[in-house]
């Protein structure tokens, strides 16, 4: 019985793959037979029936000994106690890795998904099977399972049929395997829409005799004509496959008897000129249906299919399609990749290289060291730059190869990336920088209190998408920080000039200011100041008129108030800054208050918080309210502050700095003072005619040396023309 099974298989193999090594196949057969000994198919037959059938299909595809061997062993890793190393030592590494590849594909979880996802899944299949033989064996496996699907439960029939329709039939199509694609589709349809399937089958059955008579007649007519003109040809007539009729009915919204071209004829000839000759004779014999002629010989389909197609009207007005092609083209049409592969050895391609252009892109021939191997293994390289991974719910995500959990997180959503606190790959906690592999299941752990991306993520991630989103996060964070800083600086400037910063809350003034300074919102203005694109001094001096007007309207009694106060006129307000004894980094002349919660005193380690309303509030670093200072999400609002040097005798001095009216000059000087840790009590500047400006600055120094340092540094500021010592 089993020998009979083997003999039948060998007959098929010898017919389609005469080069196959019978010794190895016999060994694999015996091995699989033993391993599956106690297993039965759902049909009750011994399990070995299945691998044998798959091996026959693989042989029909024209594949090599290793592929046939692997087909016989394809379920050993999955369903029996066989190990990879056992396969490798018995049958070699190639067979072991082919079987392993098929096993991996078997484990891919399938759920019905939308179109793009299916495409990703199909690509993943191709990418996972680095050797195209893996896919071919897998397709053969599926074909036999579909052929024997009647023994499965209805649920399984439907789910397997959907999977076949969505993954395997398109794969077969992509690989150019028309015949297998049709068979897969017809079996699937049988379970997915049994009613309509039966309707079509019944119709075809009922019309069988007339159909066959019609096809015989056409075939005879064609044969006679071609024979009479001396063209050697083989002609087949067939009814189109069930699923293609079904599709036509669905797409055209017609009943089966309204459909035309259910019939297709195939004329196989030896040469390309013969193809065109045959076409001429057919168009001479029958009227053609306009718009139906297609020349896929001069323009092959992307899956390298070549043929001439035409539809003509036969006896009694029945239309039929004729496909004309060479035997080579036919082989390719039936078995696609496999056919090309097989034929490539026999026919040294030169001129017709071009027809396989796509396949060179898709597949790269792998140099095989074993000369006896008739067929070289093919590598799928097209997706080398992509990796396909799953979400825990089975959605396929495609990423650039080398991608990490960070890329994955941002591919899901920027909010997921920004709140990521960890990752699991295949249910194991993984590092952020772990490179992902095809088929990995990736889960991102998020937290509302996540600190957001860190800068080194930029060097870990591989996708532009992740990089852009991380940069956006930082830019947005910086904006908040800039807005906060700019607001403090702007309000300090208003305050210094004697205006209540709350003046900006008036709609009229705000709109006038925004128009004058060309900003959309106050935050935009603050961000520009915070960023350093505009100094608060400049901003405020440009809106002097608006401020005066608003202030006048606000407090009629202040009609005399100068828009610009000299330092000695603002001593009272100046004291606010001068007496704070705290230097705020980057923000000179900043209003400072001490937090009541921790009442810092000089010598305490302190930190400043930019308040929403009013300057910087200073906390002790160990104050519970300062705990947020370590939180990067609030980083923009916490500023570095220090105690101004004190305890030693200090004296107040002033400088009058003449300069050109240069944007940023005020900030440059302020920055120098901050960096020298010199407490500035007053600083103001005004523009003079002819592009000049003068800056007045009062500050505390402890020594002449310190003053000289200030003088030297300020003199070096670009635009500064002269410095005079002012009132002390
Ligand atoms: Mn199987």
C-alpha cells in the first residue's frame, strides 16, 4: 500500500522533474512516513498522504530534489518530535532551512484584515521565506489542503478559504502561477459563497453538451485553418474558471446567461511570429469584438505573463476569447516563477532577458555550489529594506529594516511613541534599541506620566517617521519653554517701564500690538522673544505708542506718564530686581519672588519656576513643590537660578553704553552680565537718531577688577562704540 503510494508519487516526479534524485526522495519518504506514522488526516487516511501530495505538486512545478524532499518533510517540525538539527544532519542544511521556513509561515497568525494590511502580510510572507522555494512549497501545501477541505469543520473551511483568497491566491498570481491561482480561488469560492458557486456549476453542467459541441467546432475550425497554412499549433478550449465567472457576474451585475466570453481558447505555437500569424487568421475567420485585443507579448504583465488576447464572435453570435502564446510563455503562465527558473537553465537567455526584468527585481539568483542542483535557489531581495511585524492584535506594520520598538511605537501613533515607557517583543521585555525581525509581535508599554522621548532616541530609530515625530515633540516642547521665557522677559520689560503687565489682557491693545509686530498670537510673540528672534526691549519699544494710548485710556490721570522711564525714575520698581539677590539664568532683570512654601535663604540650593503670571518663583531644591524640576515634561518652566554673590562688600555702578541700534545687542549684554554672575539692578536702552542706541545699566560689583572685566567684555560686543562710567 505504502509502496504503491511511493511508486505513484515517483511516477509523477519522474514525469515533471526527471532530474530528481530518487535515493534522497526515498529516504525522505521513509523518514516522513515513520514520523507521521500515528497521525491521520481528517479524512481518516494515513497522514503521509498529505506530504506525498504536496511533493507531487512541487514536482509538477518543476522544482528540484531539495524542494521535493522538503515538501515530504514539511510538517515534521510542526507536527512531530523532529528537530532542526536532525533534519540538517539527515538531509542537509538546505532542506532543514526550507522546512523551517515553511513551518514559520504556518505559524503566522491570520485575521481578516483590510487591503493594505493584506498586502503587507503577503510581502511579509515573501520576506520571511528568504528562499522562494519556501513559498512554493507553502502554496503547494495550501493547494492540497484546499483540495481536501471537505473533511474540515465549516468554521475551518471558511477561515481557510478566506486566508487562501486573501493571501495564497494573490501570492500565486504575483508569482505568475495562473493554474494554481485558479484552483485555489475555485476551492475557496466553494466555501465562501456555496450558493452562487453551485449556481455557476449547475449552469455549466446543464450546458455541458452544447458547450462542448461549440468548443469542438471552434477548435476544429481553427485547427483546419492553421494546418492549411502550415502553422504548427496545439489548441485547447476551456470554460473559464468558476471564480472568474463569479467575479464577472459581481462586477458587471449580470446573471450567468447574460455573460459573454465564458469560453477561452488557447493556441500554443513555437515562435513569436507564429503568434501574430495565428492572430491574423483568427481575425480573418471571425469578427473581432472591438477593444478586446491585448498584446501582452510586446508589453508583458508585471508578473511576466505574455500572450496575445483577443475576443471574437463565433457561430450564433457566441463570443469567445483566444489566447495565443508560445510554449515558453505558456510554461511561464502556468507555473510562473518556477517555470522561469526551470527554463532558465535550458535556454541561455540573452535577448529575452528583458521579459524577466521584474523577476530580477523581485528575485536574486543565489549562486549554488552544488553542480548537480538543477535549480538554483532564489532569494527574495525586494523587501530587504523592509521588516514586517505585528501588533498584539495581529495588525501588520511595515518598517524599514533595522527598525526598533521606538520606530514601531511612532508608526502606531505619535502619542504612543511620546508616552512609551517600555516595549515587549514576542512577550519579552525588550530594549528600545532591539532590531525587530519579520513576524515579531511588538507591544508598546505606555504611561501617562512618561517623560517623553529622549534625545538619544533620534540615533536609535531607523524610520524617518519616528525621527520627524520625535523632533516635532522637542520643537513643541521648546516652544512651550520659549513662550514661558519670552513672556517673563516681555512682562519684565513692561514692568520696568512702569506698565502693569496685565495691560496686555486688553483685547484692543493686544490686537494692536500683534498687528504692529506681525504675530498671530501673544504666544507666538513670546515664543519669538524666548527664542531670541526678537528682544523684549525691541518689542516693547516698537509698541510704545500703543502702550501709551492704552495706558492713557486705562488711567486717565496718567496722561503725563513717560513712555520711557530712565533708571533713576524707576528706583522703586528697580528695587524689586535689585533686592532679590538671585540671578536667573538667561533672563536678566527678571522679577523674582521667594516661594512661601520653603522660604529659601542665601546659601540654600535653589531652583526657579517660571510662573504663569509673575516672574520667577524661587524654591529650595529640596522643597516638595520643586520635585517637578526633574520632570522633563516641565523642563521648560524650571530655570537655573543662583544666589548673587553677597556677603562681601559690593558697590553699585552704572555704565552708559553707546552702540549702533542692533537687534540682539541688549540681550548680548544681559547675557554677559549673567555669565559673569553680576547682579544687574537696572538695564534699559533706547534708540537714538541715525541708527544709534544707548544702553544704561546699573549693577553691583565687588572690585575694580570685576568692573574691568565687565568693561572689557561689553566693549567686545559687536556694535558697541563707546562706554562711559555713569552715576554710581
Ligand atoms: Mn501541510
